[in-house]
């Protein structure tokens, strides 16, 4: 019964407010597409969490995190000293042209200039940010 009640509530909310269901559906599609694009474009160097090996720092909880602050990762001096917080706008600039955005970075990658692809990857990164991003991590 516990499973049926939430399902009924969700169905009723979609009937009462179809825009709400459409927004939630669209967001889920963006996140799912972003996860696939992350695997295709980013996973060769970045894991989502510390339980998986990766060349670069894990990207779980990256949105709202201070750049160059993941514990134990050997960042470039440029990134560590940048003072940047990984907002969605900063991440978008990084995804598009990290070397142009942050000269002196160690990361090598081909930029992703397609804004739709960026949107999907950003939606996915937001979905794996599980802590409150209001405060910059130490």
C-alpha cells in the first residue's frame, strides 16, 4: 500500500498540474542524458565518487565546491590559488575551454562547446551534488 499511495499522488499531481509533471520529466531526461554524456566525455579521467579510481578528482559534490579543494588531489597551483567556486557558470566555462578559463591548469581535454551537451552534463553534476552547496567546502 505504501508504494501505491505515492504513485497515486504523483498521477493526481500530473492531472492537476501537467506543467509540474513535464518539468520533472524533462529534468529527469536531462540528468539521464547528462549521465551518458559524462561517461562518454568525462569518465575516462573523472569518477563520480571516491570509491572508484580516477586520474582527476572525483566530481561528486562538485557544484558549490571551492576549486582545487578536493582532499588529497594534487592540483595545479593555478587552480588551487584561483579562489573559484564551482558554480554552474564556472563549470560551463571550464567544460567549454578549461585551458582558456584557467591558464596553467594540468587538465587536458577537448572542450565541449555545444551548450545543450553542457546543460545535460551540468544537470547530471547537479544531481550528484548531495550536500548543501550554499557554503564553500573547506
